[in-house]
C-alpha cells in the first residue's frame, strides 16, 4: 500500500505556497507598471520599455538560471531571487522617476528569472519521479491563480489607494515568499558530485527538451496576445461582454481541470494531451472571433484553459522527465525560454495584427500556428510520448 502515500509533504506545500506569493507579487505589478511610469513623467515609448524589460531580461537570463540551478542549492537561489524581487518591487514604491523605475524593473526581472526556474525544479525534486506531472500541475495552478487574482486586485486597488501603496502590497507578497522558504527542510542540493561540477560546461538549452520549448512557445502566443489585447479587442469590436471576467473564468476552469485530472498527468501519454489541447485551441480561436455575448466568451475562456492551461503543465513535466537528473534546472529553463519568447513577442505581434488586419480576423489569423504545432509534434512524437517511461 506504499503507493497511496500523499506527495503533499510540508516541504511541497511550503514551496507551492511560496511560488504563489512570488508570482502574485510579479503579476500584481504587471497591469500597474505602465501607468505608473507615465504618472512619473516617462514618455509612452519609455514606459513601454520599462514594462517590457522584464520579458527581455528573462530571455537572456533563463540559461544562466538553469545552469546555476543545477549547480547550487535550490533554497539559496530561491532566497536570492525572492530578495531581488522584494528589492525591485519595494524600489518601485520610492522611485522618483522613470529612470529609477527601469533600474528596479531590472532587479525585479533578475529575481523573477531565478525564482521561476528554481522553484519549479525544487518542487520537482521534492516529489517521487513518478509524480512529477501531478506536482507540476499544481505548481502551474498556483501560478495561474496568482495570474488571475493579482491583476484583478491591483487594477481595483490602485484607484483607491494609489500606485505606491498598491505596489507595497506586491513587495509584501515577495517578502512572504522569502519567509516561507526558510521553513523548507530539503534545501534541494544539486544532484552531482563536486568533481563533476567542475568539468561541466555552460549550456544554453537542455537538448532533450528542445521540442518542449518550441511547443510551449507556439501554444503561449495566443494566450499572451489575449492577455495583452482582449480589452482593446472587445472595445474595437463593440462586443457586449463583461471582458473583466474572462481570466476569472479561465482560472476557475483551470482549477477544476487540474484538480480532477491530477493523477492522469503522470499516467497518460503526451500525445493524448497534445490532441485535446490542439482541438481546444482551435475552439478558442473560433469562439474568440464570435464573442458576441458572455456565453461565447465563457466558452472561449474554457477552451483556452484546456488549450493552453493543460498543455502548459504537461509540457513542463515532460521537459523534466526527458532530461537527466543533473540537468533538471536547465530543462526547466528551456521550457521557460519558449514561454518568454511568446511573452515578449506575443503582445508585439498582437499590436501589429490589430493595426494591419480587420479586427474581425484578429483571432482567425492565429489559426496559422496550428499546422506548425502538429509538425513539431509529428517530428518528436516518439520522444515526447516516451517521456512518461523515463521514471
């Protein structure tokens, strides 16, 4: 009866809670930073640079974070990441100008990269190898909850208490993350011996996880374009929908899906998840095109929860299962690198599409991605489907 032992040890719960708080901190700031920069007198272009700086820094620092994660204790690096997020967000509260905001944004970005790669890898090491899918599903859920709750809170709060006090709440969340990880017993020491560490070369990506990086990039584009542009899209098309509920419905759907399917993430092969997500993504893009009422908007949010939310966790655990134990950090970094590319360029692509094509075709054009996803899957399907056998 050993099998039924719960994977939710004290350490696992603490790391999951800590990951919620650091993600909450980052996502709470996201909708405010642009307006705050303008408020401090920055030009619209400079405000855009300040906002986007985090994604750009992420892309360049992911491989560094991945290599560090495989060489040092996950606790040390998460602690440094948390402190940097705290300094960055705390610094926003006292920034006198846009230039200072940019400096603190850089510090916040470095902390964010370290924390995301470390916490996911740390969590994957705290559970048995056979339960990595379930653990990543819940890690993703913590992130998704933070992504749904934090922006909604910050948008409503800053109107009441102003930018600086709102940002202080985000700083407090980062501090809570730093406090929580102090109580984790297993510090996540690196897997290999000192002698091996000296010989190891710096790697930019984990080779076995490349298809995962490509696929998460393709699946994440529609998600980040929606995150950036759905409000504008609804306005331009005069859609009679309560657009503010879109990501709330998305988060609730994701919560239910990941809770119901938690065991399946470790037993069902990659291919089945892939085809379900492809169909859901097509449904999302078509529903988003015809979002004339709240019911269709709800369907779109639900389809996105399946099309992006499910494959997100599956890809994250697949990256870890494909990579050798001593390159788990690098595998996580490779997964996030794909996501960073979509996070940085998705909103830019959305802006170009909004300017160049009729608004009614905004989402239909994104269907062009589907064949590319299928091609990548067909090339790598043996490797991806075999990942589950690695443990």
